[in-house]
């Protein structure tokens, strides 16, 4: 009896051991390198969030805090000439401005306001743009009761994808974009991973991990640019489309690939 009991216990232990191994292998594969609930897993970096979700957290690069354009240059690399006053910068027909530093994947917070005095319509009303890597445009436009082609309205990926909703505030009011951008990845000169955009416009989802099949530069009435090989990091650019659009509180968190 004692021997049979011993065999039984050994069998239970053996079965438990191997079934345990099986489940551990599956879990390890599913989690890439780590087991579920693995205490050896590296901890996320501890950061201090902003006072409100609009304020920069401790891991952000502040690009414009309302005081000066020291982090920005003109399209030609000269000092930026946009107006700075009352905590905002404003386009003034002196050309686009871009950051001195280059960025790839990132989370961007930016606030903008279209002109209080409404002039023009469609693409000629409060037009500007946030260009990731100086080339992928998230449209800035006064889209409050202003009809235009949908892939050219505010929070559109220009020429590629209309926003899910029109969350525009009336002209003159401050609005926010919170954008998660992933750069396109090139291999041997060809794109192997499309750029992606997730956008909250005034806190509302406007782009849901949209994979852009190409660039956003105007080619002709019904065509925008294809992808063209470029470096992994390039400056962020704000468009001067001739409309006095204002920007404030711009910060960014760099993300890994
Ligand atoms: Mg534009």
C-alpha cells in the first residue's frame, strides 16, 4: 500500500511539474521575454505628470512655453520671425517655423486658435498645419461651420484621412491636439512600416491609429505625395499658410520605435 501511495504521489508531482512547464512556456512566448506577473520585469520610468493633462509632464521636451521662439527657426534655419505675445506665437506671413531639434516617434501636445475675425472660406479660413518630421501634415483649419473637403478639415491627415468627428470650437477659442505619431520605417529605400497617427482633438478621438499609405504634400487637386526616404528624425514644423493662426503650450514626449 505504501509503495502504491508513493507511486501515486510521484505521478501527481510529475504531471504537475510538466503541465507547469507547458503553461510557463506558452506564457513566456505570449509575453515575448517575460512571464505573466514577473517580478524581474523592468519597472516603467517614474515621471511627474503635469498639474492638468494639458501641462507638460517631467519627461516632456517643452517646445514653446509662451515666452520666446528659442527652440524654433525659420524654414531656412534663420531665427523664427513669428509674433510672440500674451503667451502665444502667431503666424505672420514670414514663412513656416520648425524646431531646432529633430524628432521621430512622439506624443505631442499643442494648442491652437484660428483667427477671431473670420475671413475666407474652405481652405482659406484659419489654415495652418502641424507637420511631423516637417512633412506629414495634421491639418489645422477653422472647421467651425466652414465646409471643405473632409480630408482637409481640422484634425485630418491632409489628403489622406478625414477625422472621425468634427470637434472644432468657434473661431478665436483655444483648442488642443494630443497626437501620438509613429514615423514610417524604411528598409532599402522602401517603406516597410507606415506612419501612424492617433489624435485627440479637444479631448475627443479624431484619428484612431490611422496608418497613412503615403505622404501628405499637395501634388494636384486629387493627389498627394508618396513616401520618400528620409532620416529617422526630423524637425516638427508649423505651417504659415497666410492666416494669423496662434499656437501655445507646445510640448512633446519622445517615444521609442
Ligand atoms: Mg494646412
